[in-house]
């Protein structure tokens, strides 16, 4: 299930989730790169695009940082609906909107060197 790497053409990808990680908003660019329709993404857990190569401890570090600092930034490998994958440079922010916690994820194209470093790091975390 290796799949092939795909690259997004847009400047950024946006999504928002509720405090349990369910998708509230998915930009057109997110749908396009992930190969899902908005209807397939909305209301689903954001980990629908989680690639199995991503170590669980990486997401623990993400949530620890969001909990303590209110944000996290890192390189993430995601899986498309058809089994391919794409890398992103992600920033996740915690916001409070009308008394509810919302997580906003803004993803851009990563530098190749950052992807290579992330692959090496993630291999040591498995």
C-alpha cells in the first residue's frame, strides 16, 4: 500500500474541526488534494486522511503542544482517498468561537528538505 506521492497546486489547504476532531469545514483545495468531496469529509474525523506511516507519538506531540501553547507546527504525511499520499507543512491553531473550541489547520507546501528530515525523524519514532 505504498501509493505514490501527489502534490497540491493550491497555495494552502484549510480545515476546521471541533474539539473531538470532527471536520466542520474543508476548503476546496483540501477536498481536491485528498480526493474526497466536502460531503465525504464534513462530520468525519480528521484522521480520515491520516497516513499509516505517521507515528502516533507525532500526534501526541501535536496535541500536547496545542494544549499547552495553543498551536503546533510540523510536517505531516497524509493519505488520499485513493491510497496515494501528500506532505504538508501544517499549522494547527486552537480558537474559541462562541464558547466552543475550534481547531483550524492551515497547510502549505513543505520544502523537500523538511520532508526528508521528517521522514528520518518519524522512522525513529515508530
